[in-house]
C-alpha cells in the first residue's frame, strides 16, 4: 500500500476539500483525518461511526482531601497556577508531577487522562479513520500516530492500495507524526506572501524526513505574480508543481452542499483536481 499526506503551511488552503475529492476519485483506499485538533473531513464525507475508542494520554494531579493537611506547599510551588484552595484545575494542570513529588503527606496522586476519542467510520467513499482531541489536551502527535496505525491495519486487512491522509496545518508535532513514513507529501499552497513563507517551512520538514514532495497551487489566479514566484522557487528546488487550480465559487457551493467538488461540478476546478489525482497516483506507483 502507498500513503499520500496532504499538507499546507497553514489552515484554509483547501487541502481538506482536495482530500474529499480524492476520496471520490480513488479506488481501493482508506481515508485518514490526521488533523485531530480541528478535524473537518467528516463534514464532507458524512461518516457513519462503526467503532468508537477512547484515547488515554498524559496525567493530571488530583488532591485527596482526606489526606491533605492544607500546608499550601503545592499551591505555592505550582508554576502554572493550577492549584487554588487545594483544588486542581484540570485545564491549567500541565501534568508535570512536581506537586505529587513535594507533598509531605503524599496526598497528591497523578491520574491518567482520557484525552480524546478516535473512530472507525464508513462513508459513501470508503472507510475513514478520524479522531477528536479533547479541549486543551496535548499529545496530539500520539493520537495522529494512533489513527495512522489503525488506517494501516485496515488497509492491510482489506488489501487496499492507498492511504489518503488529510494532514494538520503548520510544521509542529502533529505534522511530523502524520508525515513520517509516508510515500508522498502533497503540499497545497495559496499564492500569497505568507503562503510562500509557509511553503519553504513545510518543504524543510518534508526533506528532513526524506519524503518526496509534490506541490499544488490553489486559487493560483488570485495573484499570478506570486504563483510565478512559487513555481520559480519549486523549479530551483527541484520540486514538481503538479497543477494550478483556479479560484471558483463552485468550491464554496460544493462545501455548502456537503459534497466533494468533483461530485458537484465538472468545471475547470474539477478537471484540475482529476488531473492532480492522476499525477499523485502515478507518483505513488513509481
């Protein structure tokens, strides 16, 4: 099986819309939403959950009122201000464990956290593995790894050819967790000054992990000068710009209708997305 991860340096570039269209175009695949902090692929694919699982990660302090002598040492030493009136604010607690170490009567224990949930679902376009990280919870990289590993198991059991992953934005731990070990990174870039900056950063991450790169310029015609700059940069960096997708309100209309754009329209955007999937599939099979 081969895995393509769709990334961008920031949110709102159109990567999730592309993944939804790939879901409609590709055969023999499993879909993964690696953006566990702000998952939204389900909005277009309308999954029916078939399996729900808990994600436990990290710790939070708990004060046993019966054992606590209210000496105030924990409250004084907590650098996060998470302890007040001998009560731990779970949102503020960073799980460092210092309070449990310094408590003179061992009244503070560290408890494991149920940090989120992950799901196996069925859609009109195939199986989707997705997750939801709890509010203020960390370790999203671990949850990304979990959903990717689950997708691999599904792909192996069903003998699917492709794993198509909707990656997180930026270049942080969730991106690294979604990228490592993939066969191809598709970078979706907008022709803006920040887009050019984001492109340079995410290319650096991909190259650090030795992942082949393909670039798609979305809404290229809103600033053709910047699009040329992106193409020139990619050419000098020996990176292929696969397609340039024009701006079209039909993409927004498709989102409003809850459909991948390739299912909603057969215009220029759909033609370019179809061409992009052909190029991606060829790259994956080389």
